[in-house]
């Protein structure tokens, strides 16, 4: 990789997308197949970033019952009474294993105010209203403020929110790494396309080796 796209892991942040109970747990109301299975790998990544004192940002979705903040493809579903990542519900919470403290709960007032909920020394939760983590959020501003130039992506699920967020990060000139074993619904063609735009596509083992140097 050339210097323009080669990740600078000493100035990286881990971005964990939509690993909430309603999307991640077996039998959940909107379970995304394959997400539960990759939770242990995301947990390893999160613990590794904490041990290195590098930032972690958990990105979440929240669907109001009236559908007012829901993307169009799910708006009718929510208006008809389907309850998915309902604010303050157990289903909206981040999978407990991925948090440093099991007592952490989403502060919907802070999140809906487009602010970052601080849950650790270098760890935050952020709400996004659509697929991409940068759309109508302060994510770029926050990352620049904490002097981050590299983003390491994982979570749920690759074809939608992960992929969109990766491309949004790339077009804002962040260097990007994607941990293929820590994301659900990954497909080979998509990995090729990420490589084509300069994303460092890595296994968990390969990533760990890079951060050891």
C-alpha cells in the first residue's frame, strides 16, 4: 500500500457499527444472520484497543415508534407497529460483551441531540439516523478533534451500514482498515471492491500482528 492509504494504526479508532441486541442476538426481532457469531471477534478488537488506549466509537441506530427518524425502506414497518431498536428498550442496547461495563445503557437524550455519550476514557457511543455513520452526524468533527486519521471498521452488517460508513470515511480522506472476521454478511466481491479504493482488508490475526509492531 502506498503512503496515502496505508493505515496509521497509532492514530486509529475502532468503529463498531450497530452491534445492538435487536440485530445481534439469536431470535431477536431483527436478527442479522452471522452477527452473533462474530461478536467474540469484535470483543477481542475492543479489548485490544482499550489495552492500547486507542479510541473506540460504538455507532447505533434508534427507531422512534412514530417512524419520524426511520429510513424510508423501514418507515412503513415501524409505523405499522414493528418495534426495532426502540429508544430505551433492551433491544436497542449494545451487546453487553462489547462494553467495558455491563451497566452502561444508551442515553437517548444525549444521542438524539447529536452528541457523543462518553462511556470510557477514550470510548463513546454515537447515534446515526441513516446507513452511513457520517450522515448528519458530528463523527468527522469528533475524529479530527481527537487527532485520528485511520478508522478500523467492524460490526453489523457489511452490505448496508458498514459498507456505507467505510465509503463515507474514505471520501473524507481517512485511511481505512476493515477486519473481515469481525463483520457480518461479508462477501468476496465486496472485499475486492474495498481493496480497490485503498482499504486494508485484514483478518483478525493479521491486524493483531500489525499493531504489535
